């Protein structure tokens, strides 16, 4: 869909992929089967997004709080990320997808960090879609890291505290250079943001969908975009009056 004819399309869609466990439990399957099916839904979303005019797709794959899950589930999710990158990287690259991984890397195994860096550097010139994989991500932690980096710059005398503006903070975030989130989708029926992209969602439209993430597909994305287009975004101003 050409953007010029569709001014109200969301440029940046962020998704909290919730409901994998319940999807599996309803089928009498282990939770891991839900996460596996979640990868297929992720692939469908990545394919559908550029067809629907989306430029940035941010996917909440593992939160800083997810370490509290049983060790076996954590290990499964870490391995799923590794397998997803290994299996899909060539295809994503051929499709023009740029991969950006956000979150803290310090707790991840060096071989996984190396794989993520490789995926990012291989795809860095791609422009069809930016796929942001939030892994070991927490928005409060991201903001604290940004504050620390800016404080260190100030202490070193490279910036003046008066230079710490909204723009400067944005440059210090993992999403530097990306537009703010236009549409935040959460599947699975819960209505909360769970420490995802708090700064970047300042004026996002929120959409909570009852379906479980493994059931998400291109048609669900299309419904979400239609809902987004029906919203009146005023960004704190007044509704535009047409003569
Ligand atoms: C929430 O469902 C989902 C997660 C914590 C992980 C999301 C992960 C995927 C979709 C696949 C992994 C993707 C990558 C790139 C590794 P839940 O387990 O909280 O479901 P529940 O609320 O029904 O228990």
C-alpha cells in the first residue's frame, strides 16, 4: 500500500506477543509448543507488515522480568531466538528486512550476542522493514541506561546538563533514529504495557486483542490497522477541523 495515498497508516507498530502459554494449554500441549507456534505467528507478522505499509515492527520477545520463569522455559526461549536467527536470517535479508535487537546483552551468552551482532550487521542497509526484536528488554532499564550514559557524558565535560533535551535522551535509547510507536498491539486479552517501550509509546494508540499470539496473522494485522485508522490522534492538540 503506497504511503503517499494512506497518510494515516502507522509507521511503527509494536507488539506484545502474549498468550502462547494459554494457546498451548487449551490444546493440552506444553507451553513450549505455544512459543514454537508463536515463532510462526512472528514470521506471518513480519511478512504482512511491509505489505501493509509498516516500516518498523517491534516485537517483545523476552522481557527482563521473564528470567523469573522456570529455568527450562527460559532456556527454551533463549534457544528459540538462536534458532530463529539461524534459520531465518538469509530469508529475512533477501526480503530486505533490517534486524535490530534491543535490550541488555550483558546477561546473554557470548555466542548468542555474536549471532545477534552478525544479524544486525548483515542486514543494516536493508530498508523494506526494520524488525526490532526486544530481547532481555525492559523499558525502565533502557531509560536508566540512557540516564547513566548522559550523566557520564556530563561528568566527563562533554555535554552540559542543560543540553539534556528530549532529543538527546532519544538518541541515548536503543531505538535512536526510529520514529515513536504509532500503534501498540497486545494479544492475549490482558490490558497492560508490561515495561515495553514506555518512552516510545508516549502517544501510541493502544489496541488489546483477545486472540492468543499463535493465532495472529495478516488478517489480524489488517484489522488492527483499520482500528488505528479510525482513531482520532490529537497529540494533545485539538481535532483538525475541515472546512
Ligand atoms: C508471552 O506468552 C510470550 C512470551 C513471554 C514470549 C514471546 C515469544 C515468542 C512469540 C516467541 C519467541 C520469539 C523470539 C524471537 C525468540 P506467555 O508465555 O506469557 O503466554 P500466557 O500469558 O498465555 O502464559
